[in-house]
C-alpha cells in the first residue's frame, strides 16, 4: 500500500511533530496557567453534555 520511503517519512514526521508540540507546550506552560484558569472545568462540562446527549438519544429511541 505504501512504499518504504512513505512509511519512513510518516514515522519521522510524527516523531518531529510530537517533539515540536511538546517543546512549545513546555515553553508556554506558565502562560497557560495564568491566562487559561478554569478551562479544565469547561472541558469536563462539554464532555458531560455530549455524554448526556448520547444518553438522551439512546433512551428515547424505540
């Protein structure tokens, strides 16, 4: 399906991309704690709302 060159490129791309993302996250970590307080609660609320919608759909179907 894929050639060896394509697979090798994909592996190196994923490794490099993850490395860059980790590096930039660590660099901006202190700023995230200052400017984005409480975002974890918003994420949990959003996930809970999606789960509730799935439960509503599941229990209201015949």
